[in-house]
C-alpha cells in the first residue's frame, strides 16, 4: 500500500507494478485475476 492505511478489500499497486502484468496478458484468452491466499486457491 502506498498510503499508510488499509483498503476495503481492494488491491493498491503503483503504476509500474501493474504495467508488466497488463502488457503480458493475452486478451484473446480472456484472462481473469483471482485473489486469495494460496491455501484457499489450491484447496
């Protein structure tokens, strides 16, 4: 986070941290972003 406080479940990223993923996603494959901890995502 870049503002010394929490969010309401949102993800806070600086622009440079978001540029690479957005540029590498293949829009023809209809990508989605999934959030959660590893245990919940893998279980």
